[in-house]
């Protein structure tokens, strides 16, 4: 029987959680305003006019 050393495992990351390295790479890429705008539109946070999408608007902004 072979003796093996215990392996050290990293804590399991959620498949939806980004690593620090991934976040840093995204932030570098989004320094370009046109790419940042495209990202926000694709994510559904803003519309083509640059306005917040309805779920992200405050009640005060909707009544103005």
C-alpha cells in the first residue's frame, strides 16, 4: 500500500463568483468608455440612451 500525503484543496468557489484575477482583468478592459457602456447595456443596467433600466431607477426619478 502506497502512502500518500494529504492534498490541500482550495475552498470551493461558486461557479458564479469571479476570482480576483478575473475582476482585475475586467476592470482593466472596462477603462475604455465605449467598452464600459457596451458592458452596461449588455448587462441590462442601462438602455441605449444611457438611462438606467427600469428596475434600477429610483422611485423619485420615475415620478420626475
